[in-house]
C-alpha cells in the first residue's frame, strides 16, 4: 500500500474533524503502534501479515493527521529490543522495511508534490546495509521538504539515543571543541536523533499497554499521554480524535509546564551552537556517503 493516500473520511467523520480543528491542534504527535502480533493471533493469520496490516494502518493514520492539520508525526516502527525476537520474525520485519522504503522511493513524485520530509531516527548501523541505503536515499531525497514531517524510529530505543548524545558531548569536550560550561540540557537535546523536531505535544499508544517502552523518554516529559485498548491495525479516526480532544482539554496546563521546561533548559552558548551545526553537517555527510555507495 502507498505511503501517500487520499482521504478516507466519510462526511460524518469529515464534519467531526472540522469541529475538532476549531480547537488547539497538536503540532507533533507520536505513536507507539502496538498490537500487530496480537491482531495476527486474534485473526488467525501469520505475524508478518499482522505487521503488514499495521503498516497499512500507519498510511491511513498519516492521512488523518494531515486532515487534522497535524504537520509532524513520529512512529515507533522497530525497537532495538525487537532484534531479540525470533530470527524469522526479525527477517520478516527487515523484508517489510525493504519493500516499504523502496515503495517510498518509487513514490517520490507524490512525496515531493506533498512536501513530505522523511526522517529515520535510531542506530541505523544495526540494520542490514541495503536497508540503510534505502533509508539514506529517502532522507536525502526529501530533506528540503517542509510541509509535513514523518519521523520513523527504526532500530531505536530512548536509552541508546541518550547514551549516544552523551558520548557525542563527551567527545566534543575531549577534543576541546566544547568547554564544560557549554554543556546544558539544551545541548544534550540538540545531540539527540530528534534534534531537528519539536518535542511531541501528544503521544498515543495502542493495545492497552500503559508504558513508554523506551520511546522518546527525554522528549515526552511534558507531553500529553493517551493510551487506548484498541490494537494498532484496528485504530480508527475516532480514536485519533479522542486523543486530540484529551490534548485540547489538557492544553493550558501542558503549555505552562512546557514553558517552564524551556526556560530551565537554557540557551546554547556560541561554542555549543557551532558544535551542533557541525554535528548536523556530519550526519548529513554520512547519509550522502551512503547514497553514493548505493549508486
């Protein structure tokens, strides 16, 4: 199924979306797409089919987010912990990733027309080389797009992300590029995989599990959290609207907490700002090198 879809809303759903859009709409929504395997068991199909159905639901949900005016979405697609699953399931997930990222490249005209920027966050070195190349191509192709942003957390855990951010800062201090006085919450935040994105306003988890499973632990400290019992492939626009309405009801309190957090984080020093620019340039160069290797 295509990553870019036409709207599937009926007139009642469309009207409800219009009403919800009259309130404060989150700029950035994160999803823990849980329940694919339980959906497969429930419907007596293979796990691979459950994961495939989960991708189809992602494509549909992305369109609902665009219908609502939500410009940025981050999804938890594959945790580093998922490598501990059976080899058959891991291989199936890697093959699904190959197919879907290749489909994304095949649809480049749609991506460019809709201004969609694709970012994949995580320790990509853990992935098969051909998957790394497909990801790099998709990110380089869409890096200048700015109408909508899709962040795919792949080979990701928050603790690994925070650890690599600390290693990056320590390396800067050891090389003399940074002073200890340059180290701040804001600098660490800018060294995370998500440094180019605002923190999520709303995080949604499906399947009835009430935990974060090592996803965006730094970034969601001031976010609205919404948990629902529905399995991910059965997620509907009504569940999304319910989550957004909860965010709207909590908005005043969340805004105050987020403001206090931003003040506490401080501003980057001149050295730290230059260090961050060099870090972003280095990450881009690594992607470009992977693309050249793919040619």
